[in-house]
C-alpha cells in the first residue's frame, strides 16, 4: 500500500491537536459538530498543518461516535459528521498528505455506564461512515483500555484492509492500566491486526520517550508517537500548555532513535510544533536497529493478601456473623460513638461499619472514626467508601490511607446524589461507580494503582458490595450482584428488609452466588421514623403490617421502641433460616438497640 510503502522507507510527520487548537482560538462545545456548522474553520486548521509539513491529516472525528455525541444531543448526526470530517480533510490535504479517519477511545478515567456491545456498535457505525468516504486509513487514538483497543482493531479488520494505526494513552510511564507493559501492549495490538502501534496523549515527549526505551523494534509493524505539548496548567479557568516548539525539534530526533517512524502531536501542540518535527525528521530514513534499555524490575509487592475474618466467620457457619452499622456523628462530640462501638463489640458484633456521609449528609470523616475505633476499642472497623465525593485521585489516596491505618474491611458504594443531602448545590463527582471501585481495590490487592503503577506493597482489602433486594425486578438486581462478583466483591450487605416472606424469595434468587450475603435489618423507633423510611429513603420499603404496628404505638416512645425491637427480632428469626450473616443498622446512634439485637442473635444461635 502506498502509505505503508512510504513509511517503510521514510520518517513521516503527523498533524497536531485539533481540539485544544480550536479551544485556544476561543471555540467551545462539540468540536466535531463544526464539520457541519462551520467546516471552513476545520479546513483552515488542517491546511495549517499541511503547510507546517504534515504527511498525515486526521479527520476531525475523534469523539464523533454515538455515545459521546449523545452528550450534545447529536447522536443522530453521527454518520453525517464523520463523512463530512473525511471530506473536509481531503479538501485540505489535496495531494500533499494522506488522510486518516480518526476514532477516539470511549472508555476513560470517568467511566460510562455503557456495555461493551454498545461501544462496539458505536465504533462500527463510526468506522463504516469514515470508510464510506475512502480515507487512506483509520487511526485509533487515546485509548485508555487495552481490551477496548484490541476489540476495536479486530472490528475494523472485519471492515477494511486499509492501514490501521492504533495508539494508546498510558497511565504511568511504560505501562497501561492494569500494569501491562508497552512492549506487551504493542504485541497484542499487532496480533489484533494493527499496522502501526503507538502512544499518544496524557504525556509529553519526555515520558513517552521513557516509555519507548524498553520496547524493541517489531517486524512488519511500525511505531508512532503523538505526545502532548507538556503537562497542562490552569490559567484563569482555562487549560493551557507550554509554548515550546523548539523543544519538539530535539525530542522528535530522540523519538526517531527509539524506532518511531510517525511523529505528530496531541493536546497543546500547534502547527508550530509540527513544523519543528518536520524540520527534524521529515523524509529522513528511519532507524532499523535500536538498543533497548532493560525494563526495571517491577517492585515485587509485599504483604500477602489475607482474607478478612468477617468472610471466614461467615463461611465457617459455626454461628451467625453480625455486622452492625454505627454512623459517625454529625457533631464533633465522639465519646458516645466510641462507647457505642465498644458496646457493640461486647455484644458480639464481628465488625462495626461506618457509612461515608450517607444520604449526602456530612458527618465526621469515617476514616478518622475508623482509626479511633481501631485504637480505642476492641471493635473491628468496616468503612463504607462512596464514589460521590472524591475523584479518582482522591479515592485512591483515601484507600491508601485506609490500608496504612491497618483497616482492611471496606464496603464499596456509588453513593447517594448530593441533591438529597444538606448541600444540594454541591457537586457529585462519580469518576467511577461501585463496580469500578471494587475493581480498583482488587488491583490494589495485587500491588498496583489504577494507572498500573506498582504500589510496592499489596493492600489486603476484603471488599463488600451493596445489594438492594427491595426492587420490583429482583432478577435484574441479582444480575448486578453477579457483575459485582466478577469485579471482585467478596460478600454483600443488603438494604434493610421488612417483609418476612422476602427472605425466602431473596434466598432462592441468590443461592447460586458464590459469596456470602449479610441481610440487612434496621430496627424502627417510631411511626414517624417508619413512614420516613418507607416514603422518602431510596431502597427501603416497609410492609403495611409493620407500618400499622408502629402507628398503633402513637407518640409513646418507649412502646414504639419496644415494638420496633420486637419486629426486628421476628425478622432476625426468619432471616436466620436462610442467611448466615446479619447486617444491623443502628438508628440515630441508639447502639443500645442494636447491641440488644446482636446479643439476641448470639443467644438464638445457641438454641438452634
């Protein structure tokens, strides 16, 4: 093929950034839509890169797939945008440059709630639209997920024999997410059918060079590199990059020495950067031999993973296992909380679990309270970790802190949205969901960070996951449990159940699962409490009988508490016929109630 033949003999120059280049010109919104709304702006940018020396022009279609266009309510224009992108690039390139249709990765740091099948369908639709305009090849770029990249290459190979460039973005120097080294990534992409394999985005030239130093040249497959201009900075609320074209002249020569044959630029690069790359390498002969640097031996993570005694206790089935939730206080006084944790331990609780600002209501940080429980009581702390309040950086840092304090029991939850809490104007982060959080903790148990970098030590998290059985479609809820087990969940803790007949139904639906379930039971303290839970708290439903019993207590607090405790005991009796673990939720820091119920479970076990 003309392109591959030329690349075999010559160094080629790619183009630079489109999105950040337009952004610097004050353009915002969906850049791909400009293919239809203002094609001359895109054509002008392409021509600047051709004039600067680009041998390859990418179509302005990076995010022009149905899933990403949906954000702008443009998914129905997917085909039209992609076709226009190729036509505009061809007009700008003329006979001076090759035109490649660009397909960007879909999975990123912020996970999307879409299936692999949906992603493949989106790639297929986009690729077919691009290919219908007869480009010189297709380029996959900024793929963070190796499996997604491989799947995309294999899909494209069923559609065309044109050259395919597959570029991934690294989380850390030399490795993709999951710790896969670049040399292995490149081999897998070659095996999938890619003609050119490379790195782009996330890193500047320095770190991409370091990532390539350990990668040997490959037979019949060439390397590409499209580094960012620099690390981004924030200036007056706008992301900016170093203006450093001269630096790219030197680094392009270094990239050539690492066996790279196609060099372009990603975020922050401009026609000036590409002109310097062209001045450095355009038309020169590529290197055909290189000396690789030996890969630094990865830190062998220490501290073998040890299962939590919570799971072991549940599996032994010598006696019921009990977890009791005691929410951290909303005010700064902590004495009652610490006393409650110790009393729950004395009553027989295997762990005291602390929510992470449940219902989006701020409380004393549960990590601080967990550390206090560990240091001042005999109780075992179990911390909820919500995805709502921390970005991926904060989540990983938080988990490292949990491990450093010697706490290993964690419940992964997505978290209630902020609008239900005390600060409805606060933002919800949700970089990841509970499935991703479970996977992250399991990666850390292997001694790796989310980005694939070695932590130097294995964490020893035992990961619980949430289960809401109070849904119309229990079968669908169980499917979610199965997916959480695939992600690495060790056991489940359910929302409170108030219907005796539900226990058998839940058991029948979940008995095939391979991990324990702690069935949730929450004692009621008043009719008002019962009505609030039933009508306003997501995931909790009371039976009419339970609500009537609590209503019959009127305003008599003692009678209401006694009735609520009696209801909880009857639920425990029925639950223990099917489940070996009970998850008690303490209402309003009334640990005397859950301590009584914990002792009741222990006494009931002796009589069984």
